[in-house]
């Protein structure tokens, strides 16, 4: 008879939390987490208590009160009677404008400089080195202020364009006026049959050629109701629907693979009408927009003049131009693919560049003509130039300084990316007889992109966050409106700063997300 | 970075609340120094001179309060504040008193939880344009580019004025007076608008002041005065009655020249009460009996401060106007010292 000894029974004692290495690390982490939570809890509790004692309970109600101040650069209708929240939206749009413009130019300049810095031409490579070192070693605020000072001091004031012995004139055949208040460039407009109150046409008559006008998104069909003490206004409902539609379509895009496969009958197909996540996303967006349309009482408004009652207006002409452009680019790409196929099969590439060009240019030209495109040019009226598109010098200074500053960093990233590609690659390309330009474009840069993209994301984020220095030159971004004047006039520091942080966080995360998608698509695919 | 801002905001808010209810008067006495918020530099009102000594009309109020409380007119720490930072500085306890030509408005008094203790200058918002622009009235300014300091009541008045007259303008928001001056002189804006006294002070620093003119329109009421935090009435009383002492002294003819003589005793009981030789007003405020005398010795009475810093014989050349004593047809009227 064998004696079986039972293994000692697992028993848990409290002391094991400290003395048993299996549990100790968990104990420490839990304690640290509790401590951290307690600290933040105390901070929030203390703040809200103290604010309550001061009689300043956190409240976002001020956002719906009239702002009272004017904003010079506004992409949507806004006047001093609009609520603070709308001023904040105008500020967000201005931030986005500078972020998008800045990222594009910074990328172009950065890539150019990065490539040129590796040039065999001694003068060019050293010049680029000097550029990079000066720009990235001086704080960006100084560059912004310097750019603004140049914009103010050097170009002529509008009054110097006036009179018979004017000392300044409108350049480029009278189309571009460079003044110390900004640059006025021709402004594209579409023909319209709007009639003013006095019976005259409001826009340039262009015969029968008229544009489609604007869609007035207004919220008159909806009511304000209250939820947990918050006023849910039609504007808020509108944004809620827009944001949820966007989020829904993004989710569909990310997790749409399975849905698309099941809709395709559970198998991979190559049919041109197969369901893809991208197409699903478009469908969700379209449905959401149609739902919006019926909910919000949108309507085409050609008569509305000046400030509309709507939340904002969408230019149908612009949408049509974008749609036609996308379609013709797609057709152009198909022509290229076909030429590629023929080249693969026969070894001879048919000449298609003029067809591809015509496919993009001709329909666009016809469309623009049919919509009655015309330009207004800057003319001196009263104190300032009227008509034309006014690029304020605050915008230009900020754009220029941020782009040049960030481009210096991007140039270094591009240079490191190029140097990361083994020399064998370009030598192999040279051996095949590719010119140095094509080697760079076709062999080196596509591979370097994989190294370049991730650090590039953080530079885009930096540029966007640096744009909050805008108030130094009087550019009304979100820091200038919501966290500047609104904060000041309402005295709601905590609320406005929290809201501003939330907005920057959202913008930054969106940029990261978009760039990560792009990174996924260019990174090395391992099968 | 963002997180640290958040933490900072929370901490500032916590400190603000913590400090708000302690007695500011005791704090100042214990510290031996008055923290006084002033502008970042507006000649005549508050600006450092060649030796780095702050001087000006608002600075005079700071010094008078310091003299009344601490007996020493130089025991002041001047904290320069911009239009945007001034209220946070006061609410957070960084400064004890804000004397920075700040307009007394309902929402600042009630919603921002401050206490305006009186008015030391009755002002109004005006416009300055170059003479060669040929503009004679603010109503001719349709389409003009206007330089304006952000974070001030000026911004709201301007929007209201142009809206009421159905004319358009292009606002150029600017952070400080110095930047505004640079843009205005370079012609990047046609008009500079702020309180008329501030315009006069700014113009005085120009190379050619004659080439700029103030338009006749005054588009707002701007009663400027010192302010303290709401809820600390003892401290509010000290500042209020120091200001009243300056005004009353002018009315009673007490100047820095004759104050020693007056303090020895006079026939006028109100002068005696003001200078502490009679009654116990100082004790009621929690100050020494000669607080009024100290306050007046710091820079003289209201009229002396005015004439020395912004009066007609200075480059700023402001006339008394609304700021004359009520006996001379102005608005200055101090409650009695009794």
C-alpha cells in the first residue's frame, strides 16, 4: 500500500500580498493606482469646493450668451451678437486653417531641403545646413514675431496706392495687392441670380450661367430641450449628429472588413461591385447626411443675403467641383493603370499623358464656365482694399513662420530617412541606368517614407500645437477666441481652458489617427 | 505640457480659494509689503522711470495705500499685468490690489467677484487717427482697420458702436499697448482705440504728437478705479477710504506742502479727523491714527497726483474735465470723514 501524500493545500494569507513575490508586484501596482486616483480625486474635489466657496461653480452656460466681440477672419457667418460657442467654432476653424496650410508647406519645404542637404553641390548642401540650423535653434515665437514685423514694416500702407502720384501699385497686372495689412488676391466667385433688396443683381451678371448657390443648414425645425441641466440647443444637436455620423463611419471603416466579407457572401471576390470597408463608410456618411437633411430642415437658399439664420452654409458649387475633380482623377488613374498593363504585356508604353491631362482639365473647365466662374480683383475703396480675397498679414506671418520652423525639423527627418536606405539600393538603380532624379523618386524616397512617417506625425502635432502662439500676431485661433477674449470677458478660466484642451486633444488625436492610417498603407508589408 | 497646464490651473484655483478669505490687511502687515497690480507700462498712469522707479497716477494710489497701511510709501511690490492677466492675478491672491485703469462694470463687480472701491479717473473710449487721414468724426470710419487691445471693455464698446451706426470695420486684436503703438505708427491700422486718457498718454510718447488727433466721439463711460477681491470687506474699506482721503484732502485744501502744519492741529474738525489728531478713524480701520497723514505724504492729494502725472503741464496734458471736484462742476465727491 502506497502512501500518497497530498500536496500542501494552497491557502491564501494576507501576508502573502507583501511577502510572496507572485502577489507583491500586483499589490504595489494596486496601491500606486489607488494613490494616484486619490490624488486626482482630492485635486478635483478641492478645486470644485474652492470654486463653489468663491461662488464660481463650474458651468458652461456662458457659452450660449452673446460674445459681444468681433473677429476679423471668419470662415462662417459670425457677428458680435453670436454666442461664445460660435466664436469658439470660428476659432477652431482658424486653427485648422493654419494647421492644414502649415503642414502642407512645411512638408514640401522640408522634403526639398532634406533632399538638397544631401546634394553633391557643396554650396547648396551647406546653404541648406545653415537654414536648418538657424531655424530649429531659435524659438518659434521669435520667428513669428519677426515675420509679423516684416509684414508690417516693409510693404506699403494702403494709402500709398491712392492718388495720382501713388508710390505703390497693384502688382501682377492689377490682380494682387501687397499691403502692410495683408495680401489681397483675386477671389473666385460663381455666377448667381441673387437679387438685392433694391432690385439690382448682387453678383456679376454672367448671362444664363449661374451657380447652384448654397445650402442653408438651419436648425429652425428643432427645439431646445434640457438634459441634466445642460441646454441642448439645435446647434449642439446638429454637431452631435455630425460627429456621431463621422465616428460611425470611422468605426465602419476600421471594423468593416468582416461586415464587408459577409455582405460579399463570405468569400473574397474581385467583382467591381464588391463591398469594401471604404464603400461602406461612404454609404454610412451618405445615409447620415440624408438623415441630417430631413432633420434639420436644410434647403437651397439663393435669396438669403448677408448673415443667414442657419448654422452654416454649404456651397453646392464647391461640392460639385470637388466631386467632378475626384471622378476625373479616378478616370485618369484608370488610364494610367491601363497603360501600365499594356507596358507589362507588350513592353511598349502608349503615350497617355495628354489624355490624362485632358480628362482632368476639360471637364473642370466646362464645369467652371457653366457655373459662371468669375474673379473679383482688389480695388482701393475708402480706407482699405475691397473685393478680392484678403490674406491678413497675421495669417501669412504665422503660416510662414510655422512652416519654415517645422520644415527645418522635417528636413532632418527626411535626411535621416534617406540615409537609412542602404547605398546598394541607389547603386543598383544606377547600374540599371536610372538617372539620379528617378533613383531618388522611384527607389530611395518610397523606401525612406517608412522611416520618415512616424517622426513626421509628431512634427505635424507640434506645428498644430505651436499655432496656439497665434495671439502674438493677433490671429484669432481657438486660443485667441475661446481661451482669450471669451475667458476674459466671462472670467470662466477653468471651463474655457478645459474646453480648449479638449479641442486641441481632439485635433491632435485626429491628426495622429489619419497619419497612422497612412503609415499602415506605406509600411513594409510582410507576408 | 497640457497636463501641467491643467494641474497649474487647478492649483491656482485652489490657492485662489484658500487665500480669498484670509484677512488681506493682516497679510500685508505681516509681509511688510503691498503687492499692487499695475499696467505693463502706460506713461502717466504707471510706468517705470529712467531709474526703474515706478511712477504715475495709478502708482500714486498704490503708494498711498502702502503708506496708510505700512507707514512707508516705498513698501510696494509693483506687479505688471496685461489686460488678460490682471483679473487672474487679483483672484489668485498674487496681488492685493489692482490699480490698473480698470473699468468698473456690472459683470466684473458681480460675476467676476471683485469689489471696486471707487473711481479715481472718469474716462471714456476714444479714437486716435493720423491727422493726414482727414477724418473728423468716428462715424467716417466705415471700413477702417482698427487696432484694439484684447481682453478689455474697449473691444465690446467698439463692436457695439460700429453695429449701432451700421458701419463696418476690421478689428486687429493686439496684446499690449506697445505692440498697438508699433502697428498704428507703421500704418498697419488706420485707427487706434482705447480709453481717451490712454490715447493721450500714448500720443505723448510719439515723435511727432501733432500729427495725430483724437476724434471728438467718446463712445463709452469708463469709470476707472482700484479694485480688490470680493468678500474681504476690511481690506476693501482700507483701500476705499485711502482713495477718499486723497479726494477729501483736495477738497479741504490739505496738500503735501501744508500737511505738517495742518497735522499740528487746525480749526476744521474734519481735517483733524482725516489726519488723525481727533477721533479714532484709524483705529476703526485697523490702522494707526496717522494713516491719513501718511497716505497724503506719499504723493500729495488727488490734485497733486493728477497735476504731477497727467495734468496739463505734463506731456500727456489731460484737463481735469469730469475729474474735477464736485464743487468745481466735476464728479469727484467723497463721502464725509465722520
